[in-house]
């Protein structure tokens, strides 16, 4: 055998390759679970907008969904409008500006969580938990229950994305450790 022939690796038969578990199937399941949990942020943002519109429209009620912090801001603005009609426009404008910023932040948590930024996912869940505690302090048990339900869904998504990130890192490490196979 010449040195040139020795430098060319022998083709690898398919039977010699290690059996690959169903990586794609497991990853797809984790990805879908993560996405489902992260999408709760979009639901919270959208339903908060509905609550803000109800309060600013003078409905005097709210749904059990949405953010308690913005319910407080909007209720204060509505009360200022009743007590001080001259300041009503300013109070509503400030409340709406705060509403827009917070709703965009919640939607951004959803977007970044779907990009598998697990730290943003976790921070968003903690902030939503704190928001739920506001409802607990107000005695609104139905809203507390919805917050708990949404947090449960978020938790499952966060856990799934964490597992998927670890799974992909382990897979990349495993693939990097395998010897390179020459194409035939």
C-alpha cells in the first residue's frame, strides 16, 4: 500500500454508523411545548389591551385576564378624570402611554421567549407572578386563578425550552466528539 493510499480513509459502511435515537422527534415535542408556554405572554398582552379599552371606555368592569398593574393605572386615570375633569386628558394620556409600554414589554417577553431566551422567559414569569400578587391583595380570586393557570402554562414552556437547550448542547457535543466521516 502506497503512502497516498494510506492517507485516504476507507469508506464507512452504513452498518458501522452508530444508531441515532429519534433526536428530531424529541426536539420537536420540546420545541412545541416551549412555544405553547411562551405564547402565553402574547395572550396576556392581548387580553390586557381589552381590559385597558374597557376601563378607558367607561365600562367600569374588567375581565379576570390581563395585568393587575395596568388595571390599577387605568383605574387611577379614570378616577382622576371623574374628580378633576380639567386633568382628564392628561391622566388618560399618561395611563395609555404606560399601557402601551407595558403591553409591548409583555409582547417582547413572548417574542424573546420564543427565541429561547430562557432568562427573559424566567424574568417575565416572575413579573407576572408579582402582578398576580396584586390581584391577591385586592381579593380578586378569579384573576389570581387565571394568573396561576397562565403561569403553569408558562412554566411548562420554560422547562421545555431549558431541556431543549440542554438537549441540543449535548447533541452538538456528541457529534463533535465523533470522528469525521469522509464522503464517498
